[in-house]
């Protein structure tokens, strides 16, 4: 049995129902293209902002490194002083209680 068309062929490139579908698909493609272009511009702007932030962090990194070293020295010095004071107190107590 040969194929029989359900609808009579229209005068356009596609059957009559296909014309509206193709038009919708073409509109979707145009909308997506403009949306992708807008997203691309936003990503470019975000990249530029991140580059500025990276340069600022690079400028501050040497400063922060020096501050961290100074703070670490103070903490370690304080800890050593505390241990020394604790040891001295134990020595005085040992002498006072005649442990030594």
C-alpha cells in the first residue's frame, strides 16, 4: 500500500503544520543566540572583575606574609615564656618543699 498524505501538501517548503513549527524553532534559536551572547558578556565582565581582585590579593600577599611571621613569632615567644615561667615556678616549689 503506497503512502497517502494525511494533509494535502501546501504551497510552502514544508507541509502546512511544519511551517508554524519551523517558525517557532527559528524564534527559539534567535532567542537562545541572544541569550548566550548576553551570558558570554557577563562572564567576560566577571573575569575582568576577578582579575582585578587577583591583582589586589597578590599585592597584599607579601604584606600578610610578613604580618603572619611576626604574629607567629609573638605566639611562639609567648609560649616559650610561659613554659619558662612554669618551669621556674616548679623549681621554686621544689626548693621550698625540699624536693631537691
